């Protein structure tokens, strides 16, 4: 994983001291909240319903044991003993005191972490495949490109005062594990007919009030021209964005209004201008960064089998372990979705357990996923049983990856000042309703995603079953959506019909699931059945 050089460290340390002075002036009353707000947002600090919330960046979801231990320490010293992993591969702390924020940022800087550009009108944390560098199906490791783009866009003047937030994803496999086309700008690393590495480019995706799936705007972009192309995309957006209307400022609105063809034409025109200034690709810098992502020293000649004599362990392996590119190794997924728990939450003690497992069994490497879970990317198959035992002792061994209880949920009205309805209790009730492992296994892959408002932090637009909490005449109401997906067959969920109260939405989800079980064919997932039979059959089952 990437390590700071002296310039990186100096930049982050300087930013901490700048913010320390800004916080001091705010506390002393020398700056009002309107003046302070854009400064705190640039440092990942939100003012929520009950306290400040700090969002910490985990670039492309990669961190090590030392960093995880620091996150645990921050949870104990400054929060209430836990953190919350988000759908952008970040971690949030929900009970932060303003006066202590600079000390938290200084602690983060000591382990090469920060909260820069995790909020505000900026390029947000760049996301990627949580299995990058380990997946059997990837072309190359996409993380050096993520890091190059992160360094290029951090504090770049043209990108510092954008019309709205801007989200980027980079992957390198046919399977999409990062919800690629739900991003403002997305790159899939591909190889052309001549064997050259480059990018398939998408633009204009996003959720929220007006959801759009990103359009393909270039079939093949030479890798050495990616920075000029990204600048061209942002130049076109900056030029035309509706800065007069907050609801129309995201790039997805511009791409939709101009149309795929005209937006692409304008980007190509700007791209040609940037190319005329000279080649944009610093090969030496790429080589320097890529060296940090060299594969670990995998052992050879390892036993490639797993002893599945223990039934509980075997069930965990079937659901949580996937193929690794190196023989004798596996990728182990850690669920942060215990039945009845809060999706994405993890205690400080559990963070320490995971940090120890990463150090002992996974070349000191961890990953955060956009589904609010964690990953040990490089585990010897012969060590999986020991890993599972430690996870079980810590309450982290649920075997529910991509099953009905592996719900994504935003913090909702329990924490967020923007929310209209609670998300967490609905997620907990659904998980309890489907808690039976046998029933979960029979249902199979089913991705449920819950948001407490139209900002869609719970990704309800991409849920096979999506739930959106809204305010209906002062009461919480929940809309049921069906048919969304964030994988390589990206689709947008559609509203099934009238909304429900809290108890009613759980019953409605169960009716939808039972209808799927009644009409599915062999091997069909929920999303496959929905696409085959359409909304009408489900509506009748849900509403009668």
C-alpha cells in the first residue's frame, strides 16, 4: 500500500495546524458558523443532529493494522467506542467534540491518514474494488491509478471549488464490485486489440434526488492520457454547471441535459487542448507509486485445499471466502452486519481484533468495502480456520455476504440532520425477520439498501430491493423500490407503489421475497427473477 513521502506528510501536518487555528478562532467567537462551515467541510467535519461527525478517508479502501489500531484508539478516546464504515469506503465518528477535532486529525496524520476532501464541494475519496491486488479476475491492480488520481486532484486549484461533490471510481475487472456506473466519473482498466492498457470511461452517474446511470463516453482511453481527459471532463462541467441551483449542480444533470453525444463532443474538444500542451503522464511518478503496490511475498507450494469438517466453519467459508489469484491463498470477507446490529458499525475492541488478524495472517493489509464490510485480502487457506475462530470470538463471523441480512443502510434520522426517516431500525427489523440461516441460504443473493432521505447515502437506487424513507405530513413513510443493481449490469430501482409505515415496510419486503421464491426458476437470483417477470407480478404480491 502507498506510504507518504516527506511532501505528503508535510502537507497533511500543515493542514492539521491550519485547522487547529480555525477551530480556535471559531470557539473564541472570532468566526461565525457560516464562515467556519466551508473550512470544516474541507476537513471532513459535519454538524449533525446531536454532535459533530468526522469522516475519515480510506483511499480506495486500503489500510493496515497500525491505521486500524489508531481508528480504534480514536473511537475510545474521542467517540463512544465505535466507528461506522460507509458506502464510500470511509469511516465516520458520530459523537465528536469540536475542540478535540484538531487532536484527532493530528493522531490520524501520525499514521498517514486524514479527513481531507471527505465532504464539501470537492473530489471525494476515490473508490475501487475491495479485492484489488488479490482478485483472480482483475487485469492489473487498479490502486496505483487511484493513488495517482488522488495526488493529482488533491488541492489542485481548478478542482478546489467545484459546483458540487465529485465521485470517482477505478476498477480493473469484468465484475463490477465498486458500483462503477453510479459515479460522476469512472474508469475500468481494459486492454485493447493491440494489447495496450487503457481505460473504458464513464461519466454522469449519481444517486440522490435525480438518479442517473453513467454513460459510456470513451471506449478506449490510452493510459498515458488519463489526466488530460479528467481535466477535460471537469473543465466542461465547471464551464456549464448550474451554480445557481443546488439541485442541478451535480455533473449528472449537465450530462443528461447536454446528452451523451454533445457532452462527449465538448470533452473531446477540451481534451485535444490539454493534449496540445504536451504529454501529461509522468511515467517515473507512476513507477514510484506502483512500487508500493507490488504483490506481497506469497509462498509457493501451499496446500490449496480447506478442511471443512467443522460445519459452522464450512458455512462461513462458502459465503465469506472467495478465490484469490495466488494458489493456496483466499480472500476473507468480514461481515459488519450481525443480525439486529447497525450495518457498518464496529467497536474499538473489534477493530483491534481485525488489526491483529491483518498483521498475523494478511500481510498487514485490510480493505473497507462500499457495502460497509471489511476484507482480509491475502489469507493462506491453511490459516482460514484460525481467522474464523478469532472472528467468531469477536462477534464478526456472520456468514451473510450478499444475502438478505447483509443490508446497506445510512445513519438516517438517528444521526443525520438531512434525513427524513430512520434507516437503522428498519434494517434491524428486516435482519431479524430473515435471521434464519437456512432461509437466508435458500433466498440466495439479495441486496437490500436503505436510505433515510433522497440524498441516497444508503444507495437505495442500486438495491435489488431499495427502501427510501420520506416525510409524509410529519410522519416517517417508506417507499419500496425494486430492480436496482450496482454491478456490471447496472440498473436503477423503480418505486413499486404507495409507501408504508415502519412495520408495513418490513412486511412488504417479506411479501416481495416470498413472491420471488414462488416464481423463480432454478439458479435465478432475486434480480434475475425481477428482470424476467417485471414489476407487475411483484406489485400484486406486495399490495394485493
